[in-house]
C-alpha cells in the first residue's frame, strides 16, 4: 500500500503571510510531520509520495531526517487543483512502482490521523474499488435554490460528511484520471467524486471526529487541544 500525502495547498484562509498552513508549527512541530510520521509507522504502508511545491522540499527533507522517516519514495508537483495534485501523485506512484495494487490519499493539513483509522480503511478495501471514512450529519440540512430560498428538507439519516484518508484500487483509480478530460477533472472537488462518477464500488467506514482539517486559526487551537489530550 502506497500513501500519497497532499501538501501542495497554500492555505489562503489561514492568512499566514507566505507559509502554507501545513508547515505551520503545531505543538513545536510542523503540521505536515504528524500525518507523515503516522503513515511511516504503519506496517501496511510501504512507501509515501509527498505532493509539495519545490520551494518547501528541502525543509520537508530536513524534517523527515529529524523524525526518522524511512518510507519516503519521492516528491510530486502540486497541480492547479487538489484533484490535479492527486493526479500528479498517482503518476509518480506509477513511475516508481510496477506492482502497486492500492493507494491511500491523505491531506497533510489533517495531522490527527490515527493508525486505527488507516487500518480501518485498508481492512475495508478488499473486494471494493474504494473506501471513504465518513461522519454522520448532526445538523438539519436544507436544499436551497441558490438565492437563499429553501426548496427542500434533506433526510439527515442518509447524509454523511466525508473525511480523509481515502483508499482506492490503484490502477482503476489512476485510469479514471487518465481518461477524464482536463476540463472535467478541474471541476472535481473530492477524491471520491471521480470514483463515483465512474461507477466505482465505494464503501464507507466510520470516521474520527478528531481527524480535523486545519483550515482556520480556530482549527489550529482545537488540534493543539486534541494533541495534548492524546499525549
């Protein structure tokens, strides 16, 4: 199983003056280092491709040396969108491995990924095309007409919020990217969306509420609290 760690975003909502959010310090360490170390220590992960801008690769290399990372495979270039970054990561995996059967994709901005959630995703993958961890909807959701008018009440019991990491049968997932026109791929918003559009058999597993994505300063504060609890 090969991991793709997405670290190419710029984190504009964090307003960090030039430093992408995934490299900000969290309890004395860069945010990226937490998820990278967790995947590196998982026994089922045999290699990791990091999608990161060239400007940050020297620093990432230093952090990997400091944290004893041993399963790093290669860097891949970020794309115009998150999904294009995934595509570039998949290309790099295909270049580096001939016998890879599955890939698991995660955001570097989700530092609280656990070994248990990784194992849960990998255990559910055999016999399916993909796995996505999800959380049940807690609020009431309504459909609007795009102009503020409510048009429909949605059934909360059937709604879920997707998380990362997401695991896929590698070659089928990669082929879907190769076959999709560039304009269509640019419109993809989530890792599993392209799989659903191509009729993949995707199953869900229970996600983890602590597996938050760092998007705002408030998320950073919450992540610090979770890390202190974990320690």
